[in-house]
C-alpha cells in the first residue's frame, strides 16, 4: 500500500497545508468538497501542489514531521522544483 505526504495551497503564495494519507484521491476530494470542518475548510486550502509516495506509514509520517519544521520559503521552493 502507498502512503502520501502532500501539500495543499489556497492560492499561489497563499496558505499551505501539509498532510499524510493512504488514499490521496479521496483525501484531496475531502479537502475540495469541504466535508470535514477544520483548517483547510476555514482557509479554503484545496489545491494539491506537491506530493511524495512512501511504501510504509512510518516513513511517510517521519517525512511529514520533518517538513512541518521547515520554513515556508523552503516549502515553496520544494513546490516550485
């Protein structure tokens, strides 16, 4: 099974959201349709701008935690690359 670390954005240079999931299609749909109340619904963060694929959840979660410590401009550079 694949696990995904992903970044969503509200607009270019807008609000960013970092998450991890095992079903990226379902999860992006949930963000776009705003079915779950929370950060992404409040700030209209629903555009998938970047993702990485991992084979196990431990690696994906570790990568997510690592990226959450990054500065915003580092995340934007990652998206643009």
